[in-house]
C-alpha cells in the first residue's frame, strides 16, 4: 500500500475508519514514524440520525487524523534538506 492510497480510502463507517487507521499505522511503522493515537469510535450514538451525531464528530476527527498522518508519512518519505 502506498501513502497516496490512504487519501483515497473511504471513511464511511467504523470498519472503514479502523482499516484506514491500521494501514496508516503499518506504513508509519515501515517508515519509522510514530503517529498519534487515532480517534476512538463513539459509544453513545442513539441511532436516530440526529443532526450533529457523534459519528459526524468522529468522521471529522478521523479525516483530520488522516491528513496529519499523510503529512507525517510524506515528510518521512521525502525529508527536507
């Protein structure tokens, strides 16, 4: 898996987010980079599709985590001189 492919991985549900986190952390391990802990899945969703659902916050945090991980991985791959 390439670093670029992480940007294309879906973040549409809990399992897809967990797959993204696992692949990013595996790449980070290969590059010798330490990533921050990914966000935890919510445990308080009522399942009614509320506006501002806890899952919306999780996916926003997961998107930010992915962007941060991609930046760190790309910097490790092409260090600045």
